[in-house]
C-alpha cells in the first residue's frame, strides 16, 4: 500500500510543496509516480520522512540530513537512537515544567524561592559538542567552569537577564523596529555586552567578542531553529541577525 503526496502531507503536518522540494533535492524520492503524475509513498518512504522530521527537530539543515541518512544502514537502529534522545528530552521537559510550576507557586503564595530547585532540567551542557566543534574545547571548558562556579542566586540572576534580553528582542521585532535604528542597535549592544561577560567567548574579555564570532553567532540564530526559538522563531531570529550584523559593521 502507498499513499498520495496530499495524504502524506496532511498526516505529517507539512505541505505537498515541501515534499516535492525534498524530491527535487534527492532527499525523499517518491516510491512511484502514477499515470496522473502524482507522487506516491510506501512504508519505507514514510520511515525516511519520519527520520527527516526528527533530524529537522535537532536543527540540522537539509544537506546535513541527507549526509546522515546516506551513512545509516539500519533505519531501526537509527530510530532507536532518536527514541532515546526523545525520551531524554521528555524527561528534561518534565523536570523543567515541574521547576517552573514550583516557582509560580512560590511567587503566588508569597513563599521564599528555593534557588537550588529552580534549574532542574536546565542543562547547559546540551550543546557541549557543538560549542567544542565550532569554537574549540578551551572555549567550552572556560564557560563551563564559569557557570559551575556561580551560586544558585547568581545563576538565577543570569537566567533572568538572558530572558529579559530575549523578550526585548521579540518585542522590538513585533513592533516593526528598524534593525539599523537606535533601539535595535541598543539591543545589539546589550547582546555584545552579554557575550563579553561569558568566559571562553572568542575574543572575549574587556574587548568583547570578535566581529567574526559575533556575526557568525547571529547567522547561527537563523540557521538553527533551536536558537531561533529564543527570539520568537525564524522571522525574529532574522531581525536579531540583521541588527547584530549592522552593529558589527559599525563597531567591530
């Protein structure tokens, strides 16, 4: 049994256009093409589509996904690996939800916040391999040592600063602020200062991050959905990137 492209698009929550694009780039060819010219997909194609969607959730681009799929010989083995990752993510999100619920309960009940309980499920080591690959082991080691040296209250203050900055970026984008304007450039300055305060940032310290790093990070916000989500999604991430790029051209 196979299904039409319209049926698969509906089931997968995507579009026929996306599936046609996957075919055009050789990522997901249909199982067959009917006499009416429609694309049809069998079970093996559905398994491959599920793998593509899982890898997209991890933030991989389409070329990288193609390379991963071409290297894998066993779909069940690959799916077991993804299942383990999803179960870990489920556990982490469950802990985060419980942590936030405790914080809300304490705030509404006028109780003292238990700082040591506020960060359960917030694992800053999740991107360890990516940081080391992009900027070296020394960069990760320094930032990791800095984070671990902070008290629970200091971590809470830092997280609040990050959340406020992200919220201000989202607000500016939603209000249609010009990325090159004064308000957006003030936000870019705050972003620069925030990065300057993190040990291990390439070119960090008093001088702040290098232009190459600052612009490269801005591009990563757009390229990686996981980071872009901090700024309200793709459009918000593009706004942040544009503002940071203008700032870098003017100041770095």
